C-alpha cells in the first residue's frame, strides 16, 4: 500500500500540471504547446506516477468478469439479411 506522502505528492503534481495547461504554459515532450485537455491529463498522470503516486497504469484493471460480459454481448446470433418470399 502506498504511503500518504506519495499520494499527496501525486495530487500536487497533477494540480500544478493542470494549472500550467490552464495558463497556456504546458509543453509536450516534443516542445509543442499542449492544447488538448485530455493530453494535459495524460501528462499530469504520467508525471504523478514518476513522482511515486499510487495511480494504476491505463487499462490495468480488467477482471475476468468484465471480459466474460463483453464476450457474451458480442456473440449474438446473426440473422440472414434477405428474406425469401413464400410461394402461394
């Protein structure tokens, strides 16, 4: 279990990065200005992880139950596209 200090450090890092984005000062790794809020969140979480915050990696928690539920919904019966006219 992570310590409280690491969690606080991560929160501070996220807060500062998002503030930079709001002010228009946040830069990406290639040096370009970050305009997207989603990209800013990704950068903030990445930096918080590097600082030692207990943030799980993207997509780390997929349980077998979720996978099974998804599999059930995708395996529906396929019906024929055309209907055949009956002879009278």
